[in-house]
C-alpha cells in the first residue's frame, strides 16, 4: 500500500519531494491513467470529454435513477428487469405479441388483411371474411369453394365448371352479367349431379343469379331473379325445381310457337274457351250442361264386315246396301275392364240387306233382332261393356222408325 505524507501543523507545507512521492504512490496504488483501453490504468476522459476506453463489464444492481439513455447494451434482458427476454427484431408492418416467455413479432401482412387469433399460438394474417367477393369472367373457368363470379356472356355463350370433387358444404355463386337470355350460360356439373339429375344446368334468364350448395350427394340449386324485364322478342325458359306450386298464376297470352311442357302425369293443358280433347281422363262427379257425342258413319257393301272403333266415337251410323249381308265385327279399342262404356248403332235401310253380329254381342234370349226391310227406315241398337270388350250386352232401342 502506498504511503501518503501529510502535515498536521498549519503553515508547514510539503516539500517538492514529498508531493512527488505522494503522486507516485497514488499511481502505483491505482494504476496509471489513460483514455485508451489499458489494463490496470485509471480511465480518463478523452480530449472531447467522453469515455472511449472500450467496453466496461460490470454487474449492475439497485436502481438507475439518473440515466436517460442506454446505448450499446448487448445480450438478453429478462422481462422482470424491464426487457423482452428475446433478441427478436421488429419487422416493418409486423405486430408485437407475447409467447408466454418472451416478446416476439409477426411478419408483415398484405394489403387488406386482418390479424386473426390462433389461440395461444402466434397470431396470423388473413383475408377479411363474411362476404362474397365477385369477379367478372367472360370465358370458360372452373370454380372453387366459396367463389363468386359475374358471368358475362355478352361476347358469346360459354360454360363454367363446378368444383370437381366437392366436399359437403361446398358452395359457389354465379350471377348474370346482363345477357344470359341472348347467350346462355351452361353450368357444367363436372362429374356430380345437379338436383339429383345427371344433366348440366343451362341459365337463360337475364338478371338472375344462382347459388349452388353441395349437400354431400348432389348440388342443390337456389335461384333468384332480380330486376328482370322480359324482352318482347326472343325466347327463354324458366326452370322450377322440386315440384313447386303456382298459386293463381296469370298467363295473358301464349303466342307464336311457344311450348309449355308439363310433367307426363299432367300433360294436357285445357283452355276454358277453346275446343280441347281429353284422352283417358277421369272426371269425378262432373256437372255438365250439354253433352255432344261423336258420330262415325259407314256405308259397307254386301259381304263386308264393319269394325266399330270405340276410341273414335260412341254413335255409329251404318247405311246398309240394298241387298246381301253385312257383318258387325267385334269392336276395337274398348275401355279397360271395370269401366262402363255404352255406344249406339243406327242402321239405315235401303233395301233388304241382312245384318249379322259378332259373337261378342249378347242379345236377350241369345237372338239378334231382325231389321226392318223397308227402304228409308231406321233401326237402332244400344250395347255396353264392363269387361274390357270381352262381351257386349246389346238390346233394341228402336225398330222401323
């Protein structure tokens, strides 16, 4: 340890030698002073008044109450000591978050994205959801799940393909670009069925849109028609799925060569003020004001057979030749067994011709009546069947009239 010389009596100054010895002792005890980074030297300020002797390593404790800026701090500072417990560098556009043990930063997102939670994991950037963004297409394309398009067929008809292997819940939206009625859009089923049918869907209504949802078995179709003003020219069709009911529809005019196609079970459209033919229809307790029956006429020659077609008439007029024999054969096209069908046969005599009846006709007593052999006279017979034409119960309605 160095020895420092002091005076305890006032007015007795140290000699020059004593002063030099005191400084020499301090230098020896404390080390030489230097602004350079030199071992065992006291660090002094440089010419600018700064300490620039290099890195000072020390263990800090207590509170720093006067420092305003800390520079050149290296290493990891624990969160408990006011640090981040991390060496992560903030990224431009990134967001800081906690990992549970340290601070971290996300990567930068892209324009329009929002930050979404991953629970206890790092948050992620994602596109805004909750609505459908539509894009315009003008040529054939294959759709993907949750995609919306505006199909513009102005330049010509084209098709769009549904997703090839849809999962349950897959859905797409397709809207008209303004010209489906002129240039149809075809929705290609792409291996699946649409409403249970293995057919593509043709869209030909201007101003409409179609939402298609795959239910795990088939594509369900939900269509909507917006502000649509039908054209006075051209053609189009409306597809109604799932057996809809039209309540009080009003059809003012069907003109030109338009066709209204109904299911096969109800394929006849009857007008209230037109002449229509009902074939094989069942009328339950109808109330009629007038019945007109169809008449079929024959003028057979002697030795011929007259065949009555029950599908064309139920009143038959047979003008007999002047002589010979005419045979009334078994009627054709009778109604089904269990149905009552009645018809009349009127014979107009022009001479002495005779008439024989097929064995299917059953007269009372098994004897057919003899016709009036007087020119200009009329004989009438009525027959009916209930067994599909196997037999016809016949009886005389009038003779020599």
